[in-house]
């Protein structure tokens, strides 16, 4: 495993994404991932699977302290677009903790910036949870450079992380530049671009050279960058195993040159409430 320093905490850089894993599938997948060696699980209030993640990790028998759990505050809750409000943050996190069967989460993220709720209100509510020991670190997701700048100015404790779409086909240079400057870790979501580079000849050439798959190369490319984590989702055992079998090879300068030159403008996640993104 590679670890990223997140405000003094050693966090496993490869995590397990759970979007779209629901019900029994999720409850089965979480202990499977833990058995394979994953120690970092990503969920969110809006994934509607926190209870299954909770039951899953408890069933695995792993001590709570050995697991890093991230959840995210929903921006849209049952059609209520004030999901980032102080009231919702406090209530929502109590519910998350109950569902996740834990008395703290390692990382709490604002899932999406809100045009309706002042960022200061959301961050203050999160700070209160941190002071109460219910949250270990605070972060954001889908924040542009402008949002990050505002968050850094407003937050009392450090912004530990920005979780963004990041993969071989989306370069994200402005956000990465700002995050590095301010010691903010970046968690790459959709790190496999949901299969979009599996057949890319450049990626396949690098993969063949190392006896690996294109997805493994894509994950390695992310984790070899300082301060970058990745949370691929894999419901099936072969995929979950493949994604964690990336710690026995390394990319060289030629590989990186070829991979860095791939066109970096493929964005897969941009719902109606997304902010105006920075140029790729
Ligand atoms: P992804 O991880 O890029 O791709 C997941 C897809 O790839 C699944 O269909 C999975 O299939 C397949 N897959 C996984 N490993 C594979 C392998 N080795 N070979 C072939 N196919 C493979 O996309 P994602 O799930 O959208 O993103 C990952 C995680 O990021 C999410 O689960 C979620 O936790 C987080 N996320 C966060 C946000 C946000 O707004 N913060 C947005 C999107 C996602 P199987 O499941 O069948 O194995």
C-alpha cells in the first residue's frame, strides 16, 4: 500500500468506492474488499448505502481503528436543496454515524458546493462535529479553485482533502496546483474513468510492458503523484482484486510521458447542480 499524509494521518491511498453498490450487494462487497486488504472505504449520505457499509465492516471483524471511513454531506436530500445547512449537517451526520455503526468518521466531506447555503455555515457546523470528536478530518468534494480558496479562508481547521473526478483522461491541472500549494490531499473519484481508457492503445502499451491491465496502470499513474488517493469501485471480486494488485510495479519516466500526453478533457460527472468547472 502507498500512504498519503492527510493532516498528520497516514491514509491508505487506495480506497474502495461504493457508489451504486446497494443493499445485499454492498453488504457483501464491503467485507470482501476488507478481506482483500482495502482499509479505506468511501461512501456518502446520498449513496443510500451507509447502513450496508456499516453492517459490512462490522461483519468483517476488523477493529474500527484499522479502517478509514469517508462519508459526505448530501447537498440534495429528498429534493431539499439546503442539504448543506447547519441543521442538516448536524442531523445528517448523527444519522450517518448510526448507520455506519461507528461513533466517528475519519473524513467528512461537503459533497457539492451549494449556491444556496453560505459555505461558512456548512464549515462551522462541520467544525462543531469535529470538536465533539464525531469527525476526525474535514474536507470537500467537487470544489473548484474558487471554492477551495473560499474554504481555506473560512475553515478554522485545515481542509484535509478535495475529492474530485480525476483520471488519465481528465487532467485537473488548476485544482491540483492549488491543492498542492495548500497541502490539501486530492482523492480521485472515477479513477478508472468508468472503463473509458481500458482500450486506449497508449495505456495498453504501457500495461503490456509491465504485465498489467490498463486499469492497473491508470491507478498507478494516480497513486504515484504526491498527495493523490484513488477510490475505484469494483463490485466483483476479480475487479476488486485486480485494483489492489498494483503495488508490485512502478511506472518509469517514458510511461509517464506517454500517459501525461493523453487528452485530458473527458469529464464524466457533471450533474445539473455542478459548479462551473475550472478548465481542464
Ligand atoms: P470508477 O471507479 O472509475 O469505475 C467503476 C466501474 O468500473 C464499475 O462499473 C466497475 O465494475 C468497473 N471496474 C472496476 N474495476 C475494474 C477492473 N479492474 N476492470 C474492469 N472494470 C472495472 O467509477 P465510480 O464508481 O463512479 O467512482 C469510484 C468511486 O468514487 C465511487 O464508487 C464513489 O465512491 C466515488 N465518487 C464520488 C463522486 C463525488 O461526487 N464525490 C462522484 C462519483 C464517484 P464492477 O463494479 O462490476 O466491478
